């Protein structure tokens, strides 16, 4: 195998795939990237057996072939090279010679035949959409995915592809983020599945502002095919989380007593300041509403307290409700809108954060004992 | 010294407070809890509502169906806690040693004030004291209480359940065996659903059946056997728990035969989780760490634990984490001689994150 390639191309390809390599893998070959040089391109593949990422970059191939090389080492070398072009040659014993200007590296690889096979994906695509749209949907929801490893089904993002809509839901049992977009999904390919957190994180990294993404799914796997405007492709294939996602619709309040318009940035900054005065054992901020005023307070017996008033358009009766400030901040940070709407009922009922668009965020209050 | 123990139980505590505060509710079936149109459960029901079959912990929607005329009232926990403090103060003023069992229950030790020539004469000395206590609660708090008097905690509690509301029952040492005879085995402390099923499976339905049982109860209920037999005979030497600081709560069970039967292990964990949750509630504590302990036939003993973000109070969560730990660590790879479940890292949660589901 022999090819020459631009440093930037090679680096960007390696950058896309190298993240999922685990440092404490039991199979040494899983620390490697599978390279396949063919035609005018180089394919790169990395898998941790749960998530697989493949992408291709332009290369000038003089002798097609395959090999696997340690991806972290290879990426470090390519990134540090001084010259814009490099030449790669691999012999029969999987030893790679890499030349770039005055630099020369010899890297010991392993034969491609030993690399785990990449899952075949024959399934029809379910839906195609602009990468930018999916990226925005992921940003609005993925922060609410549970990190509690004991609640396995919540360690992923729920995708519902049905009724001409793609809906994403994330929850950790205390708050829930939901967004949806219209999409063309024909009756037969309606699907619901849970994509594990690791795949969601990598997918967010791969998505760009331009180009399309196609979604395919089988019984236990999902594939996201990203088609760049330059004709290059990247694909992420992941196992799905097994299990039944909780019935999220039943926890979305149908109505609320108050709907309060708030300036997102203003609320975000005030909450950040109040959060400073919370502690592990008093990790709540209290939002107290009175006529045309929202008062945000945090109070930790051992630390001290914070108080800040915001002018709001509120005409209802006085009431207060306490939340974990992190939960509020997560959502406010993920949004870009100028205004948000906070729907509240009382100190024990869920609050719902909404925007002028297809998004909602249900958040359960904290209760004083 | 002869022991004289009273168990005091406030009658339909939450509902009675609501009826006291709001005269319009008196005589009506009052159901404290979520409204029937919402998801949620009944916290407490007045005696009027109980006649319709409404019970605490029942889904509100079910309660609404059983008792369509029921008046649903949202709970006012602050008010109940305040009331509880007031009642505990009255109890403390009697001079008895007091173990607060829950918000509306307490165990009182009158032994030092009630000593006579024999055990039953001592117990009888407590009757006027208990009657006076009931009067005082009725006068000062305008609420009724039921009191059971006996020579130990087990019997005092059973006595207080005997005649409600506004009751006063004495179980003497002379009568205790006969008193217990007709009662179902479930009445005994420590007999939950699982143990009850095991006992029923052996045709032991009443406490009398247990009293008459000639064999070794360990064959049925393991290490609980000897204690169960004592309980069936009305004997109980548990002291009052007087709120010294608790560091951890745990339970463990040694099986009669080493087992890896998942059903047996799950049932065992479930019962332990329920016991732990009850104790946590009684002491108003939340736990941040759950641990499991296993011992194999060769006495190799392992324990594993997990620490979580939100303090745990519910049996279902303790059970879920226990199962999860056993699964994650593949601890049941061979038969177990002993299985234990425990919680630690306890503190009184001042704040509680409410769950979505």
C-alpha cells in the first residue's frame, strides 16, 4: 500500500475518528485505525465494538491496500509534521514508513484482516435532513441525558421517527428535554430507538453546518451517514441501547397556571451568580415571583447567601419555587433565543421552559423538607 | 424491673388535622393527597373515607372512584410536622422515655413510674396514665390518639392497632398468648409479604398456628425462626431506639442452603430494601451510598457499593441499586451462603429533588 496525502486532509480524517479509541482496551488492535487506500481516497475506520466511525479523505493512491496503525500515535505525528504533504508506504509485514519533507517515521502496524468487521448496513434510510438541523436538535437535548450508569435506558438519546416528525428526547428522571422537526418519514420506516451517549457525543463532533445527514436503523443498530458538500462522507454506526424508554409524554404537563416571559441571557447570568452560593447539601436556587418582579436567591447555611431581583412581566399572586440551578443553566446555555417562557404552577409541580419554536424542557422542583 | 411500654398512634393524623382546621370537613370523607384527576397517591384518609375502602398509598384516581364524594385536600406537611412536635412535647412531659417512631406514632417506656408486685399489676398502673394522656391530647390539640399498653414494643404496637380510633387496649402478660392466637401472622413485626407467603405455604396462617408449630421455624424463614417463635408467644426484648446518631442501616440473611436461585435472592433483597426504607423513614434520613454483601459457601465474603447523587429514601431505589451492584460485579456467579444489603452516608435531607417519574 502506498499513497500521498495532504497533511490537513489526513489530520482532519484522524481527528474525526480517533476519539472513540479507549485507552484501556483489552484488544490491542482496537487502539488502531483501519486505513484503506483505493482510487483517489483514503478510508479511515475506528471502532470500540459499540460505536464505529468511518470517514474518507482525498489521497493520491499509487498502490491500493489496507493496514491498521495505532491511531493516537499516528495522529500526533501527522499533527506535528512541518511539511504540507506526506507519503505513506506499508510493507507486507504491516510496517508503515511515513515521509514528510525532512521527517521520517517507521510505525509498526497490524494487518487489516485482524480488525473487527465493520457492521454492514443494508437498511433503507429512514430520514434525511440537513446536518445543521440535526446538530441543533442534539444541542437542545443531549445535555439532559442521564449519567447515572444504574439507569441504563436513560443513558442515551431517544429518537422517535414517526408521524412526519423526528422527535428527540433526553431525560435523567429529574428533567426532560424534547425537540422535534418535521421530516419526511414514510409509514414503513417509522422507528423509535435509543442512541447511547457516547455515539451522541461523537455525532455532535462530526456534524457540520453544511451538508446532509441520512439516518438508517436496524433492530439493534443505527447509522448516521454524513454527506459533506465536498463529496466526502463520514459514517457513525452505533449499537442501540436495549430497553424501553419511559413514557415521557405523561410527564409533560398539559397546562400550567403562569407563563412568564424572561430574557434568556439575563436569567442565565443571574442564575450563574446565585449558583456560586449553593453547596452540595443546599444545591438549589429559589425563584420567588411577585408583581413584576422575580427574585432569585441561594442560601447555604455554611456558606452564605445570594439575592438578585429581575424585572419581569408578572401579574399573578406571590409564589416561590426552588430548582437545581445546574438544570436551569444547562438548558439556558443550550439555547440561543433571546426570550424564553417559563411555565409554572406551584412549588411542587414541574416547571416547563419553552421557546418560540419546537422545544420544551420539563424540570422538577426541589422541595424543602 | 417489670417493663411497661405504651404505643401511641394518632388517629388518621393528617386527615384529622385538616378536619380540625376546617370545620366544613368534619364528618366528611377527607382524603389527603393528590387530586384524583392527577397522578399521585393518597397520603392519608379520614375514617369516613376509610369506610369506602380508601387507604393511604392508593392512587388518587382509585380513591376517587371508590369514594366519589371524597373531599381531596393537598397535604400541608409543615402543619403536620408542627403538630407532631407539639404532641411529642406532651409525651416528653409525662416523664416517660420516648422513642418517636414516625410523625404520628411514638413508643413510651413507663417502667420506672409503674412498678407493682407483679408484671400485670405494673401494666395496670399505666392505664390511668394513658387515659390522662389521651385526654390531654384531646384538650390541648383537639385530636384523638389510640394507645396500646403491654410489656414490650411488639405487643404494645399490636394493642394500639386493636381498637381504633380513640382506643385504649391493655394486653396483660397473662392474656398475651390467647390474645395473639387468632391474629394473622402478618401482624407480627418482621413478617412481610414474602415471609407471610412462606408461612402460608406451610399452612401457618394465624399466630396460634405458629405457637402450636412443633418444628424448627428456621426451616421456613432461616435465621428469623427463633425470633419469630418468640414474637408469636408475645415475647420481645427489643429496647427503645433513642435516636443516637445512625451511621448505617443494613440487613443480611444467611440461607439455609446456599442458593443462586434468582427468585429467592430477589425476594430477599426486596424484603431487606423494604426494612431499610422503613428505618430510613422513621429516622427521616436519606442515604447516598448503597452496598451489597455476599458470602459464598467457602466463606469468601465480598462487598460492593455505589454512591449516588440524590439521597435515596425509597425501597424500590435501594432494591434497584442492590440488584444493579450484584449484576455489575457478577457476584452471583456461584451459590450464595449469605446476602446482605445496606445503606450508609446518611443524613437528614433538608432539600429533596422531586422525581419526574
